[in-house]
C-alpha cells in the first residue's frame, strides 16, 4: 500500500496497516519501523534503535482496544508486545515453533491477552495464553485450505 506524504513530496510504502480505536498504525521500512498516524507519522519504535536481540522485522500486527501492540517478528519467529502506556519496551511474549519452518500470515489478540496466529506452511492456527510461553495447536486445516 502506498500513501502520499504531501508535506515531504514523496510516496511512502506501508508494509502493514492496522486501524484500532487508538489510531492508525503502520509498519514501514521493510517491517523494521512501527509508526502511529496522528497529524503526522510518529515513530513508536524503530528496530535499528534496539539492542540486537530485540531487533525485528514485522510481518503481522494487531493492536488491542487498550492500545497494546503485538508484532510477529519473522526474523526470530516470535511475538513481541509493546504497551505505549508503559515506557516503550518490547517484550517477547511467545516463540513460534520453527521446525518445520513457520510462516505466520496473521495474528489476533483477545482482550484477555490470548494470542492466535495463522501459520500457513503447516496450515494451523496456534494459540498462546497469558503467562505461557509455548504455543499450542487449536486448528489443523485440511489440504488445500490455509487459515
């Protein structure tokens, strides 16, 4: 998705876009920068500004009604959480099994904090509950269907 940045006379490529009651969130720069749209794009977190073990490349995003942001980091197959109400800090809340290789196409988070991910290679829906660190399978789609 491309949008026009009128004030800077450029087109911006949006890798991900999510609309929540808290505002419009976008991921740019090949999944490495999370921004929120107000009167201008404001950077929430940029991967290159983080320690090496927390750098990310976002492939999927979800923002709760409370404004808590969840990202799927395809570099390390993990789910990251950012709560803007707290000092900006990324927290790893779950690791997607990578054997066989994982391909997460989407994620959803309930208000209670349960995370669901759609994994396309294995055609599964996985879930992780608050306080746990291991995903469990909740649905296996028959071939040729994917979640």
